[in-house]
C-alpha cells in the first residue's frame, strides 16, 4: 500500500482541525466562517493553473495528475477560508457589527 498518496489529504485536512475547534468554541463567528468557507472552497478548482507546471501533489486516485483537479484542494480552501475570515476578530476580540445607516 502506497501511503504517499495520502500526504496531501492529511495536510489539507489538518486545516479542518482548527476550523472545527473555532466553529465549536465561538458560536458568534459560525455564520461568517461557514459562508467564507463555502465561498472560498471553489478556489480549489483553480488547480489546473498550477498542475503540473508548478507542482504535482500526490492526490487521491491520482486525480491531480489525470484531471488537474483534486479533492484535497477543495478541503484546503474550505478550511483556510473559514479560519482566515474570523482570525483577526478572534485575536483582537472584535465582533462584526452592522454599519449604521448614516455611515453608509
């Protein structure tokens, strides 16, 4: 059994660990995290721009090599997008607030 094909899956899924922790621990940020993750996940479909010219990740079912797409890139973009959307607010303790009508 070739375990090398699971390396990219393991490391891309590692971004889901902090995502789940933040999602569970900070319910006030759940909506922003979920929407940001769903909107950034399609950026994983940009993989054909980089494969194989830039890099060729060891993906499940050799999808990256055969099609240019892989499941791991979608997982990576989902996890990193949600964390990036709320990371600053978590570090500073700030909350998102609606903009007043007068300020618009």
